[in-house]
């Protein structure tokens, strides 16, 4: 079983942001190079040490003294996604946030770590940054970059793993704090749960937050708790005042969740308050009493048992689906996908699990289709790309890869249709189209 879990983790580690998300096509625009424009915030910078390394930086205004720094990594290299999304939160929390313009999926870990180290050094050299409170975070593949950067850079005190953890197969326990955060229907949620379990009992400070969503950047409300957790962990002088400001809000959320019988997440809200208080050596009896009170409620252990069963079943289902790739024909995949989609609409834990399994399949066939296209295995790439469009028909990436396969083997009309479908579903990366000789030939020969 452990070998199977490791295999799944490695698969996710290689291609963990398979979808070209439609939100990226409408994402905030990155400001033009504004190195010499003093009033623009956030600003785009080129690193002095290496001008090819770029980052977007937001500095909170009217903050005296040294400022904590949180560096984000997006799997597509779109720094605007986290920086613009969280800049109001950064101002509220008194923390600088930066986003890498270079780090993205498909690079070696050495490349990504170089970009991270270079931009951190540049930010420190150009601004009044609190060197004792430097943090890293990222989404999906970017979360893995953040963790690897922290492993290799002791300056980083904590990491936010949004929709991804780190490789637990090596037996490594981080010296930095780790807070995992993901959507209830995120295909990588099982990985975050396994990472959290792995860290239980270790000396690594850790926390797991779940929000109602899929594979996406976390809502600002959940990111605020993550930043607060890190500020408290590092004993920032203003952390107590920040905790005092948010405490009533977290209490209200916890009470609301408990009233809806969502005991697991209610307990997590109290656990967040309790953990932050302990980092600051504060005795938060209200948070402690409520946390242990909820854990003693009759339904709590039932929920723990239910979720434990769900995670075990999800692991088994992932393995069954991977084995099905070699066994099932197209018709069987259509039936399997239809069944998963039908049950995924249920507002139950099983429904959420099936949403995650559909995301897992999308990830799996993205990986497999890319691999078979790279090896020019026509039979395998044809089968894999066809199934990919079945399991995730709304994903433009599925139709783009299908178009490459069809064009490569002269199925021109079908290739044009697949490319058109990719575009109608949000694909607009003309650079990638131009990099594919099969598609350029297809477009030049109408």
C-alpha cells in the first residue's frame, strides 16, 4: 500500500497543475515594467544580479520598521494571480508579497530554486525586509517549489502549500513550519491529508485548512488564517494584535459550522486559534475548551471514522482507475466517467471524493498524453488523448493535446475541430501553437 501511495504522490509531483484554468485567461494583468516608477504598487522588477529573473512585488503602505515577506509561486509563472488576489490582505496584515515571473511547471527543481533565491535576495537588498520572517507559498506545482526552496534556504521559516504538499516518501521532516490548504474537491486533497498525517507527532509545526472549492488558489479568508499562523509561529511583534482582530471572526465561523453539524471544520477553526495562541505563549482557554468540547461530541468520532474510510477508499480508487487504463476500452471509460460525474453532484463526502477522482483522472491522462506524444507512440497517444477528452471534456488542454495527436497523423479535419474546441473552451496560448509544427502545418494548409 505504501508503494502505491508513493506512486500516486510522484505522479502528482510531476504534473500537478495539468489544467489550463479559465480563470488564468481572465487573470489580472501584470503591470508594465515599472522599476523606475515609484508610485506603482505592486511593481514589476528585474533582479540586479540577473536581469532575466523578474518578480511582482507589493509593499504594504504606511508600515514602519522591517516588513515580513511572503514569496508566491504560481505553476504557470503568472505572478499577478496571487499578488493581485491577496494585496489587500497583505496591506491588512502588514506583510510584503511577491510573485515569481519565472518559476513554472516543467522546469528542473534547480531552475525554480535559483529563481526563488535570486528574487528573495533582490527584494532584501532593495527594501526593509524582516530577514527573520521570510515565508514561501505556492499553488499546486508552485507549492512544491516553495517547499523545495525552503528545504534549501534556511531563511524561510514557513511554507503555505496551497493544493500540494511535499515528497514524504524520503522520510524527511521539514525544519520550517508547513500549512497545507486546499479545496474539499481538490484532486490533491488526499495528498495534503497524507502530508498532515505524516507530520503528526513530528517536531514540524503544521496545520491543515480546507475550503469549499476545487483545485484553485485559496480564498482570501483562508489565506489570511495561513498568514496569521506564520506570523504567530515566527512570533512577530504585531502577531498578537492581528490575532485579536481576527479572533471574533474565527469564533463566528466556528459557531456557524458547528450549527451546520460540520464538526471537523469547526474544530479546525478553534485549532487555528489555539495553535496561534500557543506559538505566542498565550493561554487561550476559550479556544482550548471549545476545541476539546467539539472533539468529545458524539458525532465527532463518527465523522473521523467516515473521513478515514473516505481517504482509504480514495487511495484504492485511484489505483483501480490507473489499472483500468490498460484494461478498459473507450466505451467503458465513458461509462466510468459518467458514473463518477453523476455521483460527484451529490453534496456528500462521497460526492466530493468523486470530484477529486475526476480531477485525478484529468491529471493522470494529461501526464500520460504528454509522455506518449513525446515518445511518438501513435497508438498510445491516440488512446490516451481520446480518453482525456472524455474524462475532462471542458478542459481546453485536453482538446489541445488531442489536436496535436490528430494533426501529427494527418487526421486534419478532426484536428481542426479539436483545436477549435480548445479555443472555445479558453485556450489562447498562441506561443504553444506556434511551437507545434503539426499545428502550424495544419493552419497553413486549410
